[in-house]
C-alpha cells in the first residue's frame, strides 16, 4: 500500500524513532508498504518517520531503473564504521523540489536486522553509503538540510517560504 510521505516543515520529521523490539507481521507489512511508496515516488530510500511511523526501519534501493531491484530493508540500523569523505548533491522525498550538496562519509559499515531478525552487516560506498547515512539521519529526526551551512540553510528556508506563499496564493 502506498502511504503519504510527510514533507517539510512537518514537525513529525524532527522526532526520534524508537527501536523495533519485535519483528512482527505488522513490521514486515510496514517495510513492504515503505518499499512500494519509495518505488512509486520514485526515490532510492525511505525511512519510517517519513510516513509518520516512529520506528527505526529504513528501505533502500540504489539500483537503476533498468536494473533488477535490490531492496535493502534495515531494522534498527547503526553505522559502526565510516571513512572517507564525499560531497554530493542530495534530495529527499520529504523535501520536494530542493537539492543541495551535503558532506558525507564515502564508505560506511552498517549493522542492523533483516526482516527475519537476523543480524546483518552492509558494507556500503558511493550512493549506497550516502543513502544509508541519509535514511539513518531520518530515524534521529535529522533532515539533509540540517547538514547545510547556515547561509545555505537560510537560502533553503527562504525558498520554502516563497513556495509556500505561491501555493497559498493559488488557492
């Protein structure tokens, strides 16, 4: 089931998420809904808080449109190692129509649980590393725009106000 994605400045996006303590059929169904929502958007990642569920659950798929899907479902993901640096343009399904360069680690190792409750380790680099960091940030109530310099964050907020005023004027 495709779920509505919360967008900035919804305060729900700033809340920290709770650990998943038991992997139930409801958690598995939530993960599948999240995947369907992410693919429909389309995006390369989605965190449960983006659909208003404050549980530590993310889905990621960085495969291209013409490639077989490679869905990653990570429950209670934690970055246990990071190295290198990258500075790439990021966007976010919860911050539509805005993208900016963000400084991230180039490589990460993430530990978490899969849908069967097995501890899993993902070694990620490039886009996958960025996606893990981006989605794990969501679990802590952090948006990619929170990583911007004060000047860029101010420009972002001005753009959001203009877009809001424009959409209100169309009503």
